[in-house]
């Protein structure tokens, strides 16, 4: 029974017990506003999608992507090879795309001031418009409400490559990842980090390496990611939802959204196995050694 009713304080030397751990987390949350319960809000792997006619459910949480054919040609199930490993993909031909449910419940990101959006994709398609005009780009994935600085996010192909963008500022801001619409498989991460109460930064990583960062940007009047709530305010995969711009042409193998700014080392680790799509090199090596050892044992027994 707890008998100490003194003031709540953070003890950096406290042992790792569940009670002290909870107190420490509450202290961090209260004093620094840290998200001590960071989580992956949704994860999509093409291998888990059953193909045309089926919604695509996240491995994490309850978020799902809605399958429809209003554009005349829905995404198809595909296959490819990444780092020598066969993988399932979702293939987009530029005519249609997935969306999330048209409700606020389909917006688990609502209220976040920092986040990370990671994608495994391949495309050789050209884009259009400027790096900051994400609503007019060839959208790969995004959430767009209309107007500038409306609490949105996107990854799209612009006139000079691929960009990660947000509408967290007073205007919209894009950060270029370079010309990675080169018909090769890439991992790309857009990491948005709250730097202080009034400012944030956004950084793009390609294949585990930092490519560019925005520097400090001021939060706009909304100052956080917004919620959806009705057509066309929903997330799209294969388009930036609500946009009149061109839709995605290419393949997507995995998509992940975290409610924190992932570190550079973690981004590098995620790329090492393409967000979990392929065995890590160490795992593959151990499997190979194990198979070789088993073969040697069998040969010895045969002799």
C-alpha cells in the first residue's frame, strides 16, 4: 500500500519497477510534453493484401485502406524482387488508388506535431509542379484537405524528383528526396520533428541515408496534423486524396506511419530489411550457416 503522499518528483536513480517507471513517464510527459507511448500507428505490407476486391488492413492498429474502382481501374496485386528476394506488391497504373475511411476514426495521426512516414516503392513516372505544391504532384501517399497549412502530409513526385511534404506551417513545405523515380526500389522516410514549442523540422531519408532537411519551420495556426471527416478528406495510397493531380504509376511494397520522429539510426535499420520485407543480412547468414551445418551432419551420418 502506498503511504507516501508527498509531491510527485522524478528520481533519475529509481529502479526499473513498474510503479517508478510509470511515475517517470508521467514526469516526462508533464514537464517536457514528450510522447512516452510512441507507437507505429499503421503498417501495410502488400503480402497481407488479398488483392482486387478486398480492403487492405494494417498489421498495427485498426486502420484500413478502402478498395474501390470509381476511377475505372483499381490497383492490382503484383510481384517483384527486392535485394534478390521475391516480394508481393500493390501495382498502380495511374487510374485509381486506395483511400482510408471517410471518418475522423480513419485519422489516427490527428493532433500529432511530429511523426515519421516510411515507404518502400518503385516508380519510373514523371511528376509535375513545384516541390512545395504537393496537392498538384503525382501522389504516392498523402492526406490533403484543401488550402495551405491545413495540417496535412504527403509523399509525391514533382517536376524534379520525389518530395516529402507537410501542411503544418502557415504554408505548405516540401523537401526533395532527389530523382528516385528511376524505376528502382527505394525506401523513403519523411521525418517531422518538433524542435521547440513553435517550430519543427522535416527531413527526408532515402535508402537509410539522410538526403535533405528543411531547417527550422514555424508551425501555422493549426500547428498539428488534422483529422479527416468526409469525402474527399481522407488519406490516399496511390494519390494525394482530394487532389486533381495525376495519380501514382508504380508499385508499393510497404508503408509505415509512426507517431514520433524516428532517429537516423532507426531509419537506417528499417532500410536494412526494407521495413521488414526481406531477411536482415545477419539473419540470412545464420540461415545459410545453419543449412550448411545440417548438410555436413547428414553427410557424416551417411558415411
